[in-house]
C-alpha cells in the first residue's frame, strides 16, 4: 500500500475542493508507459486502491500500479515560479527523508 504524507494529502484535498470535483471522482495515479506514472481526475475501478485523509478519499491508485507502489510514499513540495504557485509530487520509499534545502552562508 502507498502512503500519503499529511502535506500531500492536504494539497490533494484542497485541489479537489477548489476545482469542485464531483463526488465519486478523485486524483488517480495511472500508468503512462514504461517507468512513467501520470495523474488524472477519474473514478476508482474495481481493484484500485483508495487512500483517505480525514475520512475523505484523496488518492486513487490504479490497480496496475498497486503492487509496484507498495511500500512507497507520496509527498509534495510547494514553490513559486514566475509568481505562480507550483506543487510537485514525488514518490519515494516510505520513511525516506526529504532532502533539506541548503542554508545560506
């Protein structure tokens, strides 16, 4: 099973609410080719994994990815690029530490 950090779950939950995504649909991880995973707004299908945050579904993992992503963790970082907020999601082994930003001299 993939886990989702609290930070990533909160950003996914906010994105779903801010875009008025209808009930029954969610952010879904899908296979996009060899070694590639994509995100889409979609409904869960039988065999998909559903990750919940505060009793609300925040992530759907396509059944073709559940075994490959077992023991991993979805996290995100937020930044600003040209005045626009940017959220980048990463998948890493569960419990792995995030790289720290370098400190100023």
